[in-house]
C-alpha cells in the first residue's frame, strides 16, 4: 500500500520535472545565462542543478582564475569549451615586495599550450603576477589569429622582444596594456613592429617602459588608429611630442602623458593647452612625470570632466595640487605622492566632494631622514570633505586612534581600508597606546569592508575585533602585529567571507595555523612569512588537508604559502 | 603525480612528504633553497633583532642565528629601521615613484686605458660638467700631450664639447638649456680640433 503510494507520488514528480524541462529548452537557458557577466554569479548558477551547470559552462566566454594553481588548464578547457577571454593571477601578492623567491612558478606557458589546442579563437589574456617569457609571448602571438587584448600587470620574465612579437603578428590587436612589470627593457624598437596597415589599436599603455621609442612611428600609429581611446606614454615622450599626438587623437578617454617638463615657448605652451582641452572625452589622466607648477595650468581646461587623476609620478607640492584640484570638480579617484603633505590633502577635501578613492604613496619610502609626508591630519581633512570615500590606501609616518575613529565616522562606507604606518610596530603617537582601537573602529563602523591592511603597534585585540565584526572581509594583510596565536585564531574563527590572508613577521605559530583547517577550504590563499610556524606545523597541515596545496620553505626568510583547494597539483621546478 | 591526486610537494615519496626537501635550511634571499646533496643545515629562525641588523644579500651576515621571536614592544621603543627590512614599506619596486633617475653616462677618451662614469644629475650647468670632466681626464690629457706629437702643436688644449642627439646629428654643447637637454643626449664627445677625442655616452 505504502510503496504504491510512494511510487505514484514519484511518478507525478517525474512528470512535473519533465514537463518543466520541455518548456524551458537549454538554448533559452543558455541565452539567459550568457547575459551574466559576474564570475561569482556564474559560479552560483552552476551549483543550482546539473542542467544549469551545463548551460552555464557552454555559455561562459570569460574565465577568471584567481590562483593559477587552483586548477589545471586541462580541467578548465574541459569544463568551459567556449572561452574567448582569460584572466589569470599567479604569485602571492607579497612577490611585489620581493618576499617571494625568483623562479617560484606561475609560468604561463603550460596554459598557452592548452589554450592553443582548445581555444584557438582566444581573444583576450589578462595576467597578473605571472611569469611569462619572450618565447611564450611569441607563441601567443602566432597561435591565436583572433587575438585582441593583452594585459600584463606585475608579471616578469619577458623583454621588449616579446612585445615586438605581439606587435608583429597580432593583426587584430585592440589592446596592449603593459603595466608595472619586471620587464627587461632592451629598447623601444618593438613599437615600430606594428605594420603600416595596422589600425585597430584602442588601448596602448607603455608608460612603465623606460627606453625611447621612435616617435615618428608612434605618431603614425596613433594617427591611423582612429578608435584609440587609451594612450599611456612613457617618460621619453616630450611635451612637444605630446601636443602633436593629441592633435591627431582628440577622442582619447584616458591619457598618460610623458615627461611633463620641458622648456616651451609661449606659443608651444598655448598649443599644448589647446590640444589638451580639445580632448572632450578625457576622464582619466596619468603620467605627468616631473610635473611642476609651471606647466600644470596647461591641464586645467582638460580636467573639467576628469574622474581619475593619477599624480603618483609627479611629486607635487601642496599649493600646486590645490590649484590643480580647483579645476577637477568631478574627481572620483585620486592618486598622489605624500609630497603634497597635509595641506594638499586639505585641498582634496575642499575641492573634490565626489571623491571615492584616494591613494597616497610615499615619495621616499626608504629614506629614514624624511620628516615630511602626510599625517593623520590630512586623512581626517579628506574624510570631512569627501563623505563618499570608500577606498583608501594611505602611507604615513604617524597616526592616532582618535583620528581613525573620526575618519570612519565621516566615511562609514569603506570597502577598502589600507593603512600603512611606515614604521613597523609604531603606536598612537599621542597616547603611546597600540592602534587596536583604530582598527576596531574601522571594522565596527564599516560594515561593507572587503579589504583591510593593518599596521602600527597592534595586540591580539585588533584581531578579536576583526574576527568579531568584519563580516564582509575578504582580504586581510597583516605585518609586524599581534601578540600570540590567539590573534590569528580570532580571524580564522570569525570573518566568514575571508578569502585571502597574508601575514608577515607576526608571532603566530602552529596552533594558529592549524586552527584554520575548515576555513582554508573556502579561501583562495594564505601566506605566512617570518612567523612562528615550523616545518612540522606545515607537515601536519598538509597531512590533515590533502587537497590543499601547502608549500613551506625553509631558509631565510622562511615562509609558508598555502594555496587554496587544489584540483591540480603545483608543478614546481626545484628551487 | 596525477593532477587529480592533489599531493603536496614535488618530490613526494610513498609516505606523502619528502622530508629532505622540506627541511629547514639557512640561506640568503635569492640563494637556492634546495640543497641537492641534502646536507642538513641548522634550522633556526632568525630573531627579530637580527632581522633588523641583517644586511640582506651580504654574505657576512649569514652567521646570525637565533630563535625567532617577535618582540612587540609594550611601550614605544624606537621603531625598526625601515631600510633594513625586506619588502617594507610595501611599495612596488618598479617604477620608482617620484625619485629622480640617475643619469650615469660613460665617458671614454680615445687612448685612455679605462673609462669613467659621471652622473648628469649631479650638475646644474654645462660648466660644472665640463670642469668635472677636465678634472677627471687631466691625467690623460697630460699623458697624451706628452705622447702625441699633434698635441704639442696646440697651444693649450682646446676642446669643443659635442654630443650626438637622438636624431643622429652632431650638436654643439650649450645651445639648449641644461635641463631640457638631458633627455636628448645620446652620445657625448669632445673634439680636439680636427682630431676627435671621443667621449662616448651610450644611454643607460
């Protein structure tokens, strides 16, 4: 009796399901899903059921791999057959600061070989902190006839010869974006490798290369690429040359100037000013090497619609900055050097009410004699004038708990709060107390906080606060902080959304490391260097969590690099 | 190792871990970490104070050992000297922000046994540069004066400083204001009358 009832109810469920399925064909589902761009949304979709998993994988055209060792290229290719665009990140972030040894890995070549076989129509490749050789760039250039966009950030292992290969062979190139990389800059002749028939370039960024390029070739290239919207020059391009380029490219939306210092006649200055102001679409401005008060006014008319101003290569003084900002009412993002000092930041607060992001870099980070730069006063001034501020990176030499409390009271919407008090372990300079309450205020007030970098003298209390309050925190950077294992345990026990944790020079040991076993499965990466973790602790961790890629190296400084749940293994060279 | 296996370190033995490969060793940054002959080195961590004093990359500090500890000061002690801590403050190495580039140029005199280098950034005027070059090469000119018969005919040493700009033209030094010319110098020569005593100045 019961079993027949059960059978009947099962049949009705089955027929409901099949009715549903037939009324919602896969093609429709794929079409709908193809409109989804966010990779996180797509991951969620793929978990709903098998049908949705399949529809999602067939409709995905862009894949984002935040940790190149989390999966093998073969598995990626098997799951996603129609990829046109790949974003790959490799080394731990601390490799930017020379904490990761050379030849660590993250080599792109194995990926390119698989892509050449499985994705011959690949169009875009965006790499961050990967190792890429000239041979790989040449292989890339000849293997993908539809290749359009190459973006390299913080990569190393290649030279300008590799760029020459790209310029020579990629007939459909629209984007060549070479950001800060460890590139062997042999010379500027790569730019001359673009054929004369080549007209498709929309994005050209070679700002961080140092060699001279052939200006005639550049001028012709810019002249014939009518769709160019991003042009970021390197330091070798003079003001006079800039003017000549702009005359032929007034459509530019993002401009990175070359050297902003040259003896100009009055007429040349006026021509420059005119060329700049004719760029009606310009919303992003950078470069400006060696810019001084003398020529900055040439920019004023061009800054009316500017939303992003990057002055991190121009050591401006406060007065110069103030004058410039008076012409930048729409500014949303501002990067400056601390040469502008607190007075400059006061001007930011006064002139930029729409500001959302501020980055203040140290002009002389390694000079102990410097007593200038910015203090807590500048940051506080900005917070009063810019209530929409949600992203800050701030390098300073002094800070107080009270100031930070004021700042987050004024700007409660912080998503990224990266504070670097440059002397490790420095307390509140007024009270001599630890900076615990500062970061406590940040995590209590800023409920949307996704990324946090802490600094100064910090006890375990900071980490208690973080674990308890930072519910949306995904990335945490810690250096020279904490008192005991308890600090790290608090973070690993709290912070439900933690994905990346990087720790250096802290007294966290094996007990702390092993308290996070469950947590590591949902994280992308953990880095610990110069802490109290021992090899035995790492072995234990590796044994307990066989699916984690645990890498522990002795030596000086020894470090533990724990990469997230692995479906593949990390193929390393001996080093 | 199969991709699906998910084993940990490259040289895994049957037990799952190659202890030799994971053994703590001492080495300076950049040194090979894996000792191919598996010689055991002392596996001690550095003390924090030793970190501070370490001249990184300098071999003579390789003997500093000690138990690693972080002494988080209770009261404000003098902060760690920034310059001696690797990777701190966390600013990217390239490109340098806001710092002037060093413009070291090679200066070569024909007949001289070795070259010199000058930093163009050190000078604010042409005169300063030329004076400095004269000082640097005074010994050579004296030697040449004694050895070279042609020079004996010259009443004093007459130099006409010239340089090759990036278009490949030979230009007389001094027409263009000092600061703007720095970026167009390619080769720097000093001609002695018709006889060229070349001072080459390839871009660094």
